[in-house]
C-alpha cells in the first residue's frame, strides 16, 4: 500500500504543472458543468456525448474540492461489457486527459492525476461485473455509458437495466460530505426504455416530494451546427449509408430520434398506432360489460377493458407477472379495488384466455390455470380459439382492420400501455430466414413482448368486436344462459362514454 501510495503521489507531482483545456460545444459544456444530481445526454452517433461525460469527471471533482475539500473522487463507470468499455469510453477518457490518465488492473481500474485525484473503476455488467461495489460509501460520481441497447442485443450492446440506474442513484448519494452526480450518456432507443421515461419525458427540475433530487437532460441536436462540430462529415455519411435500409436505426443513429427497432416480421400488420391508440387516457365506464383477457403460459398476463354496444373493445390496463397465474390473479384483484373500477357499475365480466390454460396441472389433476381464474373471480373461463392460422391470427388481423358500426376502430388502447402498443407495432413478431422472409408455417416468437398480445388475440377470437354481441362458442346450455344474462345487461340505461 505504501508503494502504491508513493507512486500515486509521484504521479500527481509530475502532473501538477499540466493544465487541462477543452473546447466544448454549448450543450457539452452545460452538461459537464450541470449541478443537477441526475444528468443525461443523448443524441445521434458521434457528436461527443462520451467526451463531455469524461470532462465532467474533473469538473465534478473540482466542485467537490472547492465545496468540501476532498482528496479523492471515486468514480464508477458502467457499461454492458468490459470489452465495450474498452471501445468507449476508455479511449475517450485517454483523449480528454492525455498523460494525466493511467489505465491499470487489466482495464478494470484507472487514475486521473488531477487535484483532487480521480479514481476510476470500470464495471462490465454482462461480464459478471460486481454490482456490490456500488454499495460502497465513497463513490461520488457514477457514469452509465450507452444506457439503451442498439437494435438486436445479441449482436450489439445490451444496454443497462433500470434496476442498475436505481441502485446507482441511491449509491452516489450515500457518501457523506460529497456532492453527488449520476450521469447517463446514450444513443436514442425505444420510447418505452427507462431512459426515455426517467430522463427524456419528465420536465427538468425535481419532484416537489423530492426537491433535492434534481434532473437535467441534454440533447445533442443534429439540426444544430453548434452541437455537431466534432462529427466529421465522413462519419455522418458513413452512418447514413450504414443505416439507409433500416428506417428505425437511421432515425436513432443519424437523426437522433427515439424509434422502435424490431427483429423479424410484425404479426399485427393491420395495427395502426394513430388509429388504435387513444389520444387520451381511457377509463372504465359504468353500465357496460368488461373483460379480462388472459395469457397463462410462461409469464401470465391479464388485459383489462370493456366492450361497448358498437362492438368496440377499449383496453385500459395490462397486469403483468413473472411467476404464475395465482400471483397474476392477485395483482388483478388489487387493480380492481382501485377507485377507477370500484366507482363504476360493471354488469358482467368475461374471462377469456389461451386454450392451454384449461389443461390440468401435472401434479394436481383438479387444477389448471383456467380453474385458478374461475376460483379467483367466480365466473366461467372461456378458452380462446386453439388454432393459429385460421383462428387467432385471423381474429387479430380482423379486429385491427375492421371498424365498428359508427366507424370507430374495433380496438382502442389507452396510451399508457406502451409495452402492449410496442408489441403490436412489431415486437410481437415472426422469426425470419436469412432472406428476411417468414419461414412457412411459423408462429410468433415467444418472448416477454408476446404474452399480452397473445392475450388480446385470444380475447378477440371469442368476443369478435367487429360483430358485436355474437359469440363464437359451442351452442351449449351454459353458453345460452350466459347469452341471456348478457342480453339483459344491455337493456340498462346507456351512459355517455368515449
């Protein structure tokens, strides 16, 4: 330890006469000098987001030196892998600090010999990077590099999880007598990514309940020449050529816009966001039947909504669970205790879901996912159509293509359900072959994004919003009784909705 300490002191004496000078754009300078606790910088590929982030280390260290007299600023720099950290931002830090920067410990650690000393630790999350380091009390700055994944995570980078952002925010504020800073730099990603929800969408400033946690977002605007002085023309044109055939990636990397990038061919080809997503929040309306559409295979989902006399099905909420159907049912019960449901009269509920939910549990022949739903809510579970090509696929395409009796879309989704909207925009997709074509006979890929879309497909396969009040079920005694009950409910006084 004495040898290491003496070496650091020697390095700092050698660096004492070296001055730092950076020519930053107005946006870069504002970001690097920001006194907010949370700082984010995003924009297209290449204008200097990582460079501005690197300069912020010394600026923040000097701020703490002047305010509280620290000797060392501990900085953690996180990215998906250590290999990607070696690509950026480590070379950028070398560029910003020159001989003042020393990389050590197989690129896992570094020093910037300024006053105060800056000690860097580089953590590759996918390489088993030790997140427990974030529990240390001494870190004063945490830098999350490339928060958003680029397109297919199997080929590029996987981004940074929201959980890491949450932990980093808590940890960088734990050290006593240190001004904290959490900074995030990234290219644009999907609009349902946590960076967009937490950094881009909310206004700058702070929540009245947490006034000390301030946030500022900085955007490197490709339309502003002052922001693009470090983006070479040849680099810009190379990006234009590289992403010319991929509109969403072109928007992200060249135009700096947030856009969805999908793998494979979308299933709901007749879905139109402008038509099928409400411009305002949708709420339950008294006097009309409601539905619970289920997907119970793998990760259960429940889609809550109502059907109106025109046949239109409005979707209000998706309940998600990562364990089992019982846990999902409990979450649904909690949701239905909310005043938006408790304050309105719902004459009837229909539970419709994946036909596989009727299969008995291997360990208990008396139990199935459908039975759990029936026991939880007291109704009769209706299985969706079991076939794909002539059943669920046709139902979902027809539901989005058709109009109600008054010309409105048959499916209308509240704008808050962004994961469901993204699924219909393309995350619910078919696998494709090397030539980009769908393999004949393929079914949609099972993924985290497909479950709620499957629930909707099962729901509309039975409810048929394009043909109101008709049910595609066997003509059984039970079905007839349910039809009579539903017919009686439609005679209730109508109230305004929409």
